[in-house]
């Protein structure tokens, strides 16, 4: 079912096949309010005296006294077969089969796979199973860039299956689809709608810090959930260790090479973005000499433009992109298309972006904006292609941090576990 605000009812009328059912939008247990849509308990007061949920207000206001409408849709549209012609490596096939087994038994599953292991392809069998059983499948990620990267691959792999892509800014609800690819926020609009929920990059901000999104994903499904991550959050690791969650572990990239291990260069970072450490230009020159593109990650949105300009002044074909950049999608596409060689960006591109033959530089890697999981993910942008598995990764840092130590440790442990 869809789950919508009263003001949204007209929009979904065309998809509705029966009278929508209203439920109170806010629960009141002896004065303690909780939001029925997102499960959270932080409320603010309007001038009228009504209270509204702060956690999910970005998707329209849920107020006390209001109702949510649960809208039944027509049956699940007929799905087509898997149209993907590739083959899984033996390790991928084994992990994919483990996921299928868990889901068939109604169990949640954590697929813990290094960056570049080919996670998406490993999901195809379990998605095909669910679709063949007449279920709806949601593939969600907290990150919009990941959704944009996943959507074309899934639509190619399930070419005959009605699919909808949902994220902020796109019209919704779209079609009555068997396969939905969406940001996790969009799950606030569904109630027990999916038979299989797949959450990619489950550790990515804002999912890990936003319990409302975890709640929304649980509410949107009445079947098992598959969690995917290269750097799973502690709670999932614990649940897996205790056996509460099935797990498969894939420490090897699909091309069988190890993860590139970052090199740490001590540089002066205090004067950034104005005073740029010379080491950055040396790293970029080295990448260019080896005919590699380069991703330069910076901790602060305000650094992006001045650093891209400084790189151009040094003779590099550089551009910048950040989260609120209106040209974000176009710039990333131009980088994929080889229009320029150096992309300066923030951690928005730490995931879901695959650029073959690409060096990675993390500038001011000691900053708090770069936790260990982000450092692992950014390093994971390098060496993705079988033809260039040893792309260099540099952390340029003013000093060594615990997060850097953890990131190096995780990468080395994965490389050891992945030894044939
Ligand atoms: Zn809410």
C-alpha cells in the first residue's frame, strides 16, 4: 500500500483500486506522542497549538489530529525474467546463493562485501526470485548518487519488469511497479508494500544517524531485508556475530585483486584551501603521467571551487562538484565521459561511483568529516577496473588519526582474508 497525507490523496487517486483507509497520524500514549509514519517522538508546536513530527517534516507535515491514508494498489504487475547476460564469479555466486537461502527462509541477511566486489550483480538472483514469486521489491540507498548509479543497471538487468525510480525532486508515485529503486526517505510513502527490501550502503549517512529511515524501511516491507555494505555499522556486525542476522562475507573484488592500500603523506593542511600543499600537485602529476583520472576528496564544501581553480592554474583539467551544486549530475556525468581529468568533491561521491583507472586523494584526511568508513569508501573508488587494479590512493594529512588507523586496518584485514 501507499501511505500518504490527506493533501496527497488526489495525486495517488489514479493508482488506487479501493477506498483508502485512514489511520491516526500520531499516536498518543499517555501524553507521549509518536509519529505513525516515521516512528519518532520529537515534536514541535504550531501557532494553532497542533504539534507536528520534526523527523519526517521534509516529506510533508504529520500533525496531531491528522490522518494518514493507506492506499491499496492494483496487483503486482507481471515481471519479466532476469535479462542480465553476465556471470558471477564462484565467490559471488556463493554469496548470492546464501542471500537467496536466507530470504527464502524469511530471514534478514547482511551481505558484507568490499568496495568493488560486484554487490549489485550478486543481488540479481534474489531479486529475480522475489519477482517470480509475484512480490514487489525495493532497492533503496540513503544516497541519491547511489540510486542514480543503481537504477540503469537494474533496469537493464530486469528489462521486461515495470520499474520506478523515486527520489526527492522526481514526480511520484509514478507507475504501479514491481521493482522500486529509491532513496530511503521515499520508504516513508509505503506501508507493508514490498515482499523484499534491499538496503544498499546501509552505513551511509543519513541512514545510520536517522532512525526514522530505518523505521520507514521496516514499515514499508512485510518480508525480509537484505543489508549491503562494505563497512557495516557496529549494530549489524554484532547482530551477525550473535547469529541474529545471516551473513555472507566477500573480501575479494570481482577482479580478484586486492584493495589498494592508502599511502599517508604528512603535509601542512592548516592553510587550506588558500595554501595548497605541493604534495597534491605531485600526486596529480603522477596520476596524469600514468594516464589516470583523479578524485580529490575535501572535507569542506567551501574548498571545492578554490581547489578546482588552483588545480586548473597548475595546468590540470579540473572541475568541482558538491551536494547542493545545481550542475552536480551533469558534472559527474562529464567526469565519467572523460571530459576532464580531475574532480574535486566532498564525501557525496564516496560511494556508488565507479570510474575506471582513477587515482584517489583525500585532502586533510585527518579532519573529523572523514570517519573510518568514509576513508575506506573513498579509497574504494580506486582500482575498480580489472585493467587497472592498483590505482594509487593517498591520504594527505596534517597528522595521523584513529580513523585513518582504523581505515588502514580494515583494508589490510580484508586483503588478508581475501588471499586465495
Ligand atoms: Zn514522523
